[in-house]
């Protein structure tokens, strides 16, 4: 679904879902993942921060945040979110 020419359509669908319901964190997470895959980490970061605000125990969002912070050279935040990711996985 995220291949080739379809990713702009998928991104638009996620954006519509977020516009319709700002609390629908799964759409924000998926859009952030898509943007990160496109190299648009600066656009993905606020979406992931929103996901964490809405669902602080969503381990995958913490992992994604750790990846983005690492790519941006912010080691402290990368380690913080990677640690939180591990703690949440340990609870499962």
C-alpha cells in the first residue's frame, strides 16, 4: 500500500483521518512512519510526539522517536525513548 505512486494518496488519507479526529493516534503514527520512510523526519517528529501524548504506553512510537532522535544526533532523547520502549515491551 505504501509503494510507488500510492504513498501520496495514503498520506492524504491519514491526514484526513487526523483532521476528522485529532485524537486518532493510529493515523498519526502511520503517517509519521510514512514520512520517516520518505526521509521527512522533521515532519514525522511532531506526529510521533502527538502519539506519545495521546497514548504514552505505545511502545512502537517510542521506538520510532528513538530512531528519529538518533538520526538527528540527539543521543540523550534517543536513549530515553529506547529505554521507555524496552520498559513497555517488558510489561507485555
